[in-house]
């Protein structure tokens, strides 16, 4: 069992080496280790801060994108509404122009028909007058062949005349 229990000299030397190791580590290793841990902690904190800042920026960008998208949709709706109104105005204007043109064509046709009708009536009247004259000429020639018929006609005209 002596092997398992250390002697007092060994304990003192181990204690001395341990204290010396702690002092040497404190002077040479602890400060760089602690400073590197502190730097790592700071870089982790900066990364977390950057991530939080990026998250806030992403939220702001998302809201800006939604706002831009909403504005674009409103602009698209306005453009479509204006286009529909313009198309309706053009359609109405085209219908009005077509109606005006049709009315003008109808009025012109009526005027031409009336002119043609009046010309036809004049021609018919002229032909009727000419036929009437020819018939009257033939009747008079036929009725007045002899003197007796001419005398009877003159007497009839005299009787029909009413003298005051």
C-alpha cells in the first residue's frame, strides 16, 4: 500500500509544479485564451447584431416590396380602367359617327329620291299634256270636218258664255 500513498516530498513538489504551471499559464496562456474568447464572444455578438439588423432590414424590405407591389397593382388597375374608358369612348364615338354617316346617307338618298320623283312627275305631266293635246287635236279635227259641226260648236260656246 505504500505504493499507493504518495510521500510528503512528492506532494510538495507536485504542489510547487502545479502552482508554477498555474502562474506560467496565467502569464502566458490565460490572457491570450481569455482575449480570444472575448474576441469570439464579441464576433458572435456582432454576428447576432448583424443578423438582427438584417432581419429588421428584410422586414423593412418586405414591407417596402409589399407597398411597391400594392402600388403597382393600383397603377395596373388604374391603367386598365383608363384603357376601358378610352375604349368605351372610342366605341361610343365610332357608333355616333356611324349613325351620323348613316343618317346623312339616308337624308341624301331621300333628297335624291325626291328630286328624281319630281323630275319623273314633270316628265309624266309633260307627256300627259302632250298626249292630251294630240288627243284634243285629233278630236277637234275629227269633230270639225264639216261646216255644220263647226257652227254647232260655235253656238255651244256662245250659249256657255254668260254675258253680264
